[in-house]
C-alpha cells in the first residue's frame, strides 16, 4: 500500500512519517470524512444528530427546544428532543452533541422534569463525558436571586465531567425570545460547520416519530395577545369567606385558539389607575410626558411592573438613600430579612421611603421591569366547553400599614373589566400536565384552594371522552360553608360516576387542622392500591408548602404500605416521575 503526499513522491506504507506528512495525512482523512458527510446530507442522511434536552416547568423551555430542533433540521442536522429526566448518565455519555434548554423552578431548583437527571449527574458514579460537545440555554427571571440557577448548575457539572462546551451558556430573562433565537442561530451554525451539514435535509432523528404531525403555532402569543371577551365573572366563594375566589369565562371567538386540559392561560394585566395616579403624584409628573411616543400614564398602566419592585430598583434606592429604611435592611446583608421587608410593598412604597433621594421619572423607568402576563391554570376542557376557556382565580387583596394593596391581574379581572370587556390573553401549553392518554387509567388529583382549577377541566374532559378510568380528588380549604368551590359541579360529577372518590379537608372546621395530606395518610392503603393499579398522580397549587407536604405524605404512604424503608419509597416515586405518572403544576 502507498499514499501520495503533496510532493508526488511514493512512500512505502510501513515507512515512518515525518510531522509534515502526518499533518497532511490527518487533513486528507478529515477531508474524506467531511466529503462523506456532505454526500450523506445530500442523500437525506443527517450529518449528525443533535440531542436537545429539556428541563421545563411551564412549557416555555419546551417551546424553545422545539425551535432549536426545527432549526437543526433546517441546517441538515438530525434532532431529537428529550426531557432531562428521560436521560440517564450512561445515555448522555453516548451522545455526541447535546443542547440543554432548561428553566429554573422556585428558589434555584431544577424544574420537575429535571430533578432525577440532576440527582444522577451529581453522583460520584456519573460517567466521564469527554466525547460530548454541549451548550446550555437557561430561561429565568432576574427578579429572583437564583436566576437561571438550574442552567448554571448543569453547565458547570457537564464541564466537570469532561464534556466540551460548544458555546458559552446564555441566561435569558422573561423576555427570552430574542436572546434564545440568537443563541440557537450561533450554536447551530457552529454545529453545521463542524459536521459538514449542508442544510435543509435533516431528519427528526432516531428517537422521533416521523409520522407525528408538526406542531401548529398559534398567532396569538406574548407579543400579539388575543383580545378576548370576558363573558362570565362569577364569585365562587361565599361573600363571608376570608377569600375571594372567582370563576371566569373567555370567548375564543374566531381566534382559532386551541388548548388542552392542563394548559395555562396567560392574562395580560393593566395596572390600577389609582396606583398609577399616586405614582405620578409622587414623581411630580402630569402623566402627559412623552415616553417613546406614548404618554407616561399609558406606559405606567400597560408597560411597566409597578407592583413588584425590581432588584435593580432596590439596589439603586439603597445606594441613593443610605439613610432610608430599605438601605438599613440591605446593609445587614441578610436576604431573608430583605425579602420579609419587601413583602407586600410596591414601587410607590420604595419611592416614598427614599424621599428626596428618589430617582426622577426617566431614571425610574429604566429601573422598572416590563409588565408581564400572569399565567393561570385553565379550569375547562375544550371538549366540554367549546369556544371558551375558563379560569379559577383568587383575588389578591390585603392591607399593610395605612395602605391597601391588590393583585395586578386578579383584581383587574374582578373589578375593572366589564362584562364583555376585552382582555388580552394567550395559551401557554403544558404538555407534561394533562389527562392520561389511556382512558382506562386511574387518576388521583390533589388540589386544595384554587389548585382545583385544572382538575375541574380534567373531570369534564374525562366525562366528555366517556373515559372509564376511575378519578379521585383530594380538595380542601379553610371552611366548607364558605370555601367549597364548585360544590354543585363536583356533586353532579359524583352522581354521574365520573368522580369516583372525593376526599375533603377543611382545615378550620375543627380544633385540629386537617389538610389534604392528612386525608391522604388516612386512606393510605387505598391510595397505594390505586398506584399499584397504574394511577396517574397530579398535584396543583402552592409550591412553597403544600406541594412539599403532599410529596412527603405520598412518600410516607408508599413507605408504610411497602414496608421497605424511605430509600425504596423515594425510588418508587422516582419511577412514577420517569413514567410521567407523578406530575405537578405548582406555583
């Protein structure tokens, strides 16, 4: 065998190569490989398959990941999307090109479909990843201290395990579309160049279903919300209740909007005119001042977040007004003390605290965050309620000192949108939180308070589908007499055989407080039997306490009934997560 170097001199195959010859040979082989990849691409075979791994809580990361996968295919690359929890460390080690798109949940935690992945990745037994090239995109909210913490942790750990970073991590704020698109374009162009992809011939990849229809994108979104008519605004709780829970219905008209039971609806709020007026007075402004072609009043009503002070505003005011109460709290350096002091206060409070040192109007506007849509779990089924979408919302109202405060979106709907008035909205899909595809599968729903919202939709969905699977709801609140929302509907669903079991926990109707987790423990044997029979478990509601207490109760039920200890119970619950049979919609 002989090879021909650039000089044209024949060299015996067993002769030692010089450094120059070795360099030429390496380039020659690389050229052949690149030509082969181009030929494969031309023949419809992707130059490489990109694994897009998703960590999502509300669906945004999944939407971005779908765009990344579509972009990869347009570049002639194969692409497959997978939830992080569906990826073992061993499977990760076998991947060549990995793009991680993840949100962060709560105070710097992994989203629900990434916790098992992260636990395994942190293990001392996690494999080395020298053969993996990766990039990470984080979605988050700069209003939180642990902004994009899940993305940061995964990015660092992949590097520690030897993976090679393709591109620096990008952390996106709530307006994530443009930076996410820029990251996607840069990463895919680099991958296409590295792999010799020619564009336009990529396939879904071996893990995808080629027969699956492409996901239709609604024209109604954050940038172009649909102006829906509010057709129903009904008080659900008793007027004598300590809470104000309302049922809303929105007409979808000819919008073409579709949704699934379990999705969320984003409502575009408008700040209260009274609060805007007080803020203008504090600023010494008339409201007519021009701000990028709009009156200042309109900018404060619809364009800026004035209810929740931004971290940037807090830091700025603490520096401007060192004698203020805020500055004193900040100086202590205790985040929990600062959070406690800030709780319930708004931008107006902080400006008053700063006094004469407060910023002027232009400076303030630069420190305020954009007004964001508020997302609520949909409480209807498109099969049972065609042409409309329903929400179940607790109106936020409270007093602090001499002022009263109201939630931006909840009281906008309750008080300031007239019947048939217009509300901007769009659907936020949540593919991981929905009625079981198997109509025979049992379903356990745990949703106290407004956490009942998606489960009302689930039950109506199953009734409309004629599903035969059993349905068990755990619901509770403070008092049965004043807080048993949807009592008539639940009673009828029980009578019709749709709602098989209903366990109620009204915490303040007896001396000892009773919660939904109390009822779960009381029915431990039956609950475990449902799990063994394939039940899907859903939790919706408060993340700070309820969701954690419910999970602890669920672990306790499994440990008690199996009798194999806490580690076994944790693995049992992990199995349910991996099988998508234990999912949460918590906030």
